[in-house]
């Protein structure tokens, strides 16, 4: 009894001490000076969050989670120390259903908690590892959908995030659990694996468990928070720069025509990695705001002077992960055979494992395991370069002087050249890695060989300028962590952060302020804010190159962000079949399916339309519409297409007055090129004897002109279109199917200079063919929700239309009344217009048909 009373009193004493300690800390934190500083830190955090949200430089999911992090920041700071990690864990767990919803979120949380539970089973370590491997294999089979005919049990959208949470961190967790290297608990495990904001990013830094636990408030709280703000701002700057490069720098391999173009293509491919470094800075910044004093994940990696220097500077958490679990065990196991041999072999093993782990990472993100020629070249070169550098450094001995010594002029010159050479080397390797199609890579290399003096001056000058910067300013120490003793003064840094974040907000709200300084940047801000893709990605998307998202540039994940969450069967049609003629494909008559989330019905004549007869009665005014997926109504119901809406309105408002029944026959299909539209008109439309034919052209019409060229060559149909044959002759492309470029993009790039002449010939043949049959040809410039940045192409089409000798209708401006264009998309990953978009298109087309006198409005017309 006495013992129990003593224990109870001891427990009360400890609780009283905790309360006393918390009261003392709270009194300190409520001191006016600290309250003012914490308010300023919170204001900086809020400004950065507002800038990210207004600029739309990340996903809406991340914007929501960032707002959640902002809302929990002050609560977390003023909680008792013992509650803080639990609160961070609760926020992290809550973020999962916020992003995925309750159903998919429950799957992710349930599977994640099951994996954590396996780590703590009361069995031997080997047994736990075996169970985790079995669970991983089962998940991989489900991820790859490797069992034929088996229905997917797990929502496909969660795999990239579940993989990023567990595929590497569970190895570190189990390792530290074995060695009891840090404290463990339910809250700590949940905070580690579901770590805010991991739920938004399939690419996430590999945070070490022991390091995370040891970093908890390893410095004064306000210093940690201000460092976090600094990292957040740096992440914002990296992502903003990434967006500038993405919109202004990215070009397709097929557009590379000179040495400067080739250099631009190569350098931009590498600089797109800013996306990753920006995200990682944001992640570490958020961790700092919750008391985790983690070090920076990247450190001036563009200034690397060797492979080992790059290894130390880029994705540092990955280096630490490999060193802990791969290099160190291999090195100490091999050390008895000799120091140099141990270092060389362990480095080689680390390089090979890095390659395999990256492919393993991409498996969980994309569902495939990349092991192509480009991967082999890239990783082999990196592995060999890293191994050689490590051995050479080990033999010569790295300088480890305690005091920094000034470099001589010769040493500075050598460092400058080494930095320039390393940048050039990694850019070349990155280009190979991010251009897996050899024909496209050949276009870049051939253009690089055409360099003139000016080209060479620019190409050589950029790496040398980085070398000079490294010599002059590039010796700054890595930031963050308990060793970050050189933090800037609080008030000057807070002022700078606030001013920069406020400038971003002003630019986001009023892009026009940039017009006097840089008009192109003002346009770019508008495009970024609207969530648009750049011209290169739009072109690839429209041509179907990204149907499986497999050949997207490694860290250009704008398309993945948009399309990664779409259903697997979103683009698969079951009611289309191929044709051996120039049309290429057609709808199967009298079928229906759910396509892009909406039922579409194909009539008995093979059109996505109502039922009609081939013969036309005398009182019918018939219009034929020949267009692409927008015109076929992808993603909207049968009665919601703008073509049906216009037909109904014509009959309702003009039918009785004009004494006519109006019919609009929709011959549109997705992805038609100009020759395919012409073939449909000549082989199908003329048989229906329409009064008017509307040829729908869109801003990328010139890019699409030769999209069916491969089909024409393979099926020996080029002779039907002399303008295609002429373009091939002028481009030096053989009519022999075996000799033509294998890659579609390469063939189209070689024919592209002759697209305008070919399109002009298509329109002329359409005009004369229709007029000879008493049919009125009309060229219509359609409006698309992804027309942004295509003003040049639109202007060219307007000139072509005005010079075509036929009636020209311009539907541009149909969506002008809608400020938020995304609200008209059929899905967050698909820019086809929804029902509201089709209503706007219908209103525009109806007005133009009347204003331009294309349809009769009175009897006798």
C-alpha cells in the first residue's frame, strides 16, 4: 500500500514538473520580443503560401496541404513538447484523406500501417524481412497488374505515394530498429512514414529515421523556423525558375535545327531537375516549421567539379541512404582485402544499387521498370566516373585542412575548368537519359555538329561562366542541421523574404505589371496561373505521344501531375477500328461505350450523332461537320455536343421561318490530320449531298498536317495526295516504308517546313471538289481550351483562311467570358471542353452561321 502511494506521488511529482516546465517555457515564449518574432515568421510563412497558391506553381493538393501546415504551425509551436510530434503525426495522417478522399485514403493508410506493424512483429529480424519482402512482392504484382484477367483491388492512384513513403524509408526504419539507434513509438512511426507533405509528392527526399529523431529542436525554435522560411522561399524560387524554363526553354528534339538549339535542348533537359530541388526545399522547409532541424537536400549542385563532388551536392539524402545501407557495409566487409580495393568495389556496388533503386523507384511511380539503352549509358557512365574519382581522391588524399587556405591562381583556373567540364559532362549524360529514342537523340547530335563561331562561343561560355562563379562565390557551406551556425540576421532576412514573397503575390494578381519590363514573362505568369502546358508538351499530348507517360523527360512531370490520376482506360476506345485507306480509322456503326467519363453512341452510319438517312429530302438543309475530338464531343453526353445544340437551336428558332429542317451530320473523329479530313470529305461526306461542309481547323492544324504520313507511306497511299509526295521529295524522305524514319516525331519534324504548302493544297482541293458538286465549302477556325501561347499559329491559320477563297468563320473568343478555363475541362487531366464549354461553342457557331449567311433565315433563301 505504501509502495503504491509512493509511486502515485512520484507520478504526480513528474506531472507537476512537466506542467512547471511547460509553464516556464510558455512564459518565455510569450515574452513580447519572441511573440513579435514568431508573428513575423508566421507572416512570412503565410506570404509564401499565398504566393504558391496564387501562382499555381504546384498541384492543388499541395496547396491544400501547405495551407494545412500553415494552420497547424502556431498550434504546434505552443503545445507542450511531449505533444508536438503526436500533433505533427496527426496532421500527416489527416493529409492522406484530404488528398485522396476517404476511400482511397483508407487504403493507403491501412496498407502503410500494415507495413509498419510487420516491422514490429515479435519474431526474428529475418522473419520480419521475409514477411516484408512477401508483402512487397504482392503489392508489386498488384501495381503492375501482372495477373491476367484479375481485377484491381487497390486504387491505382495511391501506388506512387505509397511507394514514395515506404519503398526506401522502411529499409532505414528497419535498420535503425535493429540497432535501436533512436526512440520508437506509434506517433514517431506515423510521423516518419506519412510525413507531411509526402502525400503530394511521388518524388520525396529519403529522410533517415535516426537523423529525423535527432534533429527535433536541435536549435532554438525561432532559428529553426526562420531557416524553414528560407528553405520555403528557396523552393518557391526554384519552382518559379523551373516554370520559366519549362515554358520558355523546352523544345522538342524535332525542332532542333542549329547548334544553339541543340545546346538549349540539352541544358534545359538538365535544368528541369529544378523541379525536384524545388520540391525538396519545400519539404525540408515544412519540416523546419515543425521543429525538425534537417540539413539541406541539395547544395549548389550546378557548381560540381567532379563526379564525387556531384555525389556530395545533389540529392544528399540519397547519398546518405546509399552510404548507410550499401557503401559502408560493403566497404567494411571488403576492407581486409585492401583499402583501395574495398573503396573501389564498394563504390561500384553503390553505383549499381543506385541505378537499380532508381528504376525500382520509377516502377512505383509509373508502373514500369526502365532498363533501356539510355538508362544503361547514363548509369554506367555515372558509376564509372564516380568510382574512378573516388579511387583517385583516396590515393591522393583529399585536403582536410582545418583552416581554409586561399587558392592560387593556377588552382582557381583548374577548378573553373573542372566545374565547366563536369557541367558539360552531366548535361550530355542527362540528355542521353532523358531522350530514350535514338532517332530523336540523333537529331540533337547532328544539329550540334553544325555549330558556327557564335554557337560555340555561347556553348563554351555557359559552362565557363559557372566555373567562374564557383571560383568566386561557390564555397558557401551547406545550410540547415545543427551545424548551421552562419544563419543571416533575423530582421534583414525577414524583410528580404517578405519583400520577395510579396513581389510574387503582386505579379500573380497583376501580371500586367511585368509588361513594360518583360511582356513574355507576363504572358508566362498567366499561363502558369491557368495551369497550362508548354507548346512542346501540348504538341506531344495532341499527337498521343504521352498516352502511357513513359517517355516523358525524367523530371518534366507537368504531364504526370495532370494525367497521373486519370483512370487507366480513359483513352481506350472500344468502338473504333482501323481502315486500310487514307482515312485510317472509323467508328464502328451501331455501337456505344463510356468514353472519357461519358456515354457516346455511334449511329448506324458510323457517326457520333443522331440517326440520319443518306438520301436528303428536298426540305432539309444539311450541314456536314468534319473535325477532331473537340467536335466529336469527347467527354460529354450525346445530347451535349455543340453540334447537336446548334442543330436543335436552328430548328427551334429558324426552322419554321426558313421552311427548312436543319441537319448537322457529325463526321468528326479524334486526331484527324488534314489529309484524313480531306479523305473523309471525298470518300464519305460527298455521298450525303450536304448543302454546306464545315472543315474544322485548330491552332495546331499545321503541326497535324503530316501526323498520318506514316500510315500513308506504310499503306502505299502517298500517291493519292501529291502535296504529301512533294513534301517528302523536298525533305528527302523516301517513299519506301522500310527507309522512312521509324519515330513519328522525327518524320514529322523533317516534313514540318512544308506543312503550310500542304495545308494550302488540302484546302484548295476541298474548295474545288465541293464547289464542283454544288456544295458550299466553309473553313472554320475552332476554339480550344489549350490555345494559350499559340497566337503565331492562329495568325497563320487566319491568313490561310482569308486567302482560301471560301467562307471563313473564326470561333476564337468563344471562351473569353470564362476567367478560369480549368472550369471548362472535362477532368483535371483532360482539357477537352465539358458541357458548359460546348454550350459556349454552340452559341459562337450559331451566331457565326447567321452573321455570315451560311444558313437560310427566310423562306426562299
